[in-house]
């Protein structure tokens, strides 16, 4: 029996051992520790022939550690054919290769994967195998971070155009016209700050609406919000999206801060504020979700939900950054 037949016979109609966690982009050591603990638990509580999939959720994609062929036996067939060409036709090895796969959640991005030893090696030589797995995972985390920063820089480029538009529009208005449009007076001396703030909120709103749309189509679907909150997988995915949205907003302001004279101090300050802000965001999101569950049969407007949670977050980041403006 070749390795493809072996995998098919073992995995057919057998439950797959799954586990997952969120990779905080600000805590690489924490991610490494979670990966170590999760894989160690797998080797201590399962067998080498157990079908498993470890999912690491990132800001802009997901990384999976799993046996090659778990999702597609054709992948294993191709690998086996190539392996036999390299090792010889008489080479007989029924060990199942293990793969680390990175699937970016961005348009036109290709799924990447790398074979890292075998499942037997993970179980039999864990201390030797884990650093190899972490090296590949860490490379994909770096790629994910590059994607995130690229998105933020695109947003900042767009924000520059939006800021100019706001400035030009309001600079041509009389004080009375400004007050009529805004509901409050706006001095000429405040126009530059106002236009930058409005441009930032415009970009943040785009991030928020994108997250709300993803949640509606990919998580909620035809379900009621109460059903999502009562389903462990869907609920965890929702809070993954909430964390992602927080970090997209946070890194927008971090990248904006890089253009300031005292960028290092400003960025350090934002990261310090983040520790409490993300806790407050999660608590606020949870409390709003609990409030929605009081009327479980009523649909939740996710655009409003995400806006109510994240616009205050963006406003606070903006206020904190203003402390370092010249």
C-alpha cells in the first residue's frame, strides 16, 4: 500500500482533530508559545496517524499545519511521484509528509505551502521538528505582516487625496456655510486638522464596512446573530474578525505616525495604549452582542454594530497621535 492509499484508508470517514488560535501581530513570542503548546498537546494526546489540522488565524489570511493530502489527495500523489523520482522507484517510505500552508485573504494572492518533515517526525522527534515548523510559520507571518502594511499604505495614499478634497471644499465656504454643513463652527486655523481627521475616519470607515460585509456574508449568512453567538466556531470567527479590524485600524495610525518627526515616540505610545484599548474593544463588542441577544429573533445591522464598536477606537488613536503633532 503506497502512502496515498494509506492516507485515504486512514482518513476516510474519520473525524479530523482540529485546533486553532489567533496570531497577535504584536506578539510573535506568544504565537510561538501557542504553536508549541498546541502541537505538543497533539503529540501527547493523539497518535501519529491521527488526521489533524492546526489553523493559525492571521490579520490577512490563515496558516494551516496538517498532513499533506488532508485537503486534496492529488497533492499527495504529486508529492509521492516527485519523491520517487528523486529517491528512486524502489524507495519505500510510508511516512506521511506534513505541510505548512499559508492562504492570504487578499485578491489574486496564491496559496503557498512547504513540506516540513513528516507526521512521524513530529511525534517521534518533537524537539527537532518543532523549530523547523516554527521557521516556516514565522516566514508566513512575516509575509502576512507585509500584506497588512501594504494595505495600510494604500489607505494612507487614498487618505491624502481625501484630505485635499475636504480641505478644498471647506476652505471655499464661509463660516456660516461651514456651520450649516457641520452643525458647529469651524475656524480657518482648524481646517487642516479637521480635513486630516475626516480623511482618516473615511479610511477607517472603509475598513469597518469591509469587516461588517465579510461577517455578514461569511459568518452570519442566513443565520440569526443569536445562532452565531451560540455556535463556538462561528462565535470565535466573529471575534477573530473583531481583533483583525482593531489591528487594521491600529496599524493605519502606526503607519501614519511614521511620517512624524517624533515617530518612534508616537508609535511606542500607540502600542502602549493598545494594551488597554483592545481589551475595552472586546468588552464593548461582547456587551453589544449580549444586548442583541435580548431580542434573539431580530436581525442585527452589522454595519451599525461594527461602526459603533470601532469608530470610538479610531477616534482614540487619532487623539493619542495628536499629542505628538507639531
